[in-house]
C-alpha cells in the first residue's frame, strides 16, 4: 500500500469483528511505531498491548466507569444527535469489541523537556501505529476518554507501574464497518 493510500483510508474504527490480530501483525505495527521522530531522540513512549481475555476484562471494567463519567457530557454535547452520544458511550464501554487495545504511556514519569514535546513525540509514534495497522488490513481508533475522566493514573498503576502518565488508548482489530470520511475543514493551512 502506498503511504498516501494508508493516510486517506485510515478511519477511526469503533466496531471490530471477532477475528484475532496475529502476533506477527501486532509486533510489526508496534515496531513501526518505534520509528517515529521524537524530541532530542528521547523516544519517550511505552506501549502496553492488551490482547489476553483476562487483561482485556480488567481494562473493560475501568472503561465501563469512564463511559459512566462521560455520559452527561456526551449527551449534552450531542443533544441534537443522541445516536452519536449513544454510539460513543457504547464504544468507550466495550472498546468496539476490539481484540487488541494499546495503551500509550510516557516511558518515565519526568523528562527535561516540556510535556508538550513529550506528548507530541508519543503522538507521532501512535500515528505510525495506526497507519501501519491500515497497511496490514487492520483498523484502529485513538481515544483520550480515560484522561478526560482522570482515570489515566489507575490504568498506569494497573498496566504500567513505574512508568509515566497515560497519553492515550488505541483500539486495533479487523473493522466490522468502515465509516465514511468526514469532510476536511477549510482554512487549516497557509503557504507563505
């Protein structure tokens, strides 16, 4: 697949089939994530790929609470489109039944660079992972709901003790459906 095709076909997948993700595919996409650029080459990311049923159940128990905590906010935000709120809450609660969930943490609690620099570096690695997933016929969704509800530290303590804070969560799997691409907003760049 050409890079342009991967970029243009990547979608936020919120529903997955029950087909497992192979160990080979999972290792390949994680390895490609490691090739992202990072501020002063800190490579400040630490990924925890959850695939076992036992560990996924632990994560889902936390995500159920995250969904509850966000319910009022999402129902208010999408008052004119209640189906969007319901779809979002269901996805947060069950992670779209994804067979893999990747939690992205800071590798260490503290760095000598700003938080923005560290988060941007981790975000670059996450985008590599999502594009590598598309290249392998998989889909993914990047979410920050646990951070919005203050649940990041709980997830760190459960899955990455001693590491830095949670940056985001990504679901990975074979898409059950691929949503239509939203239109791109105008006026988002200028060439001088």
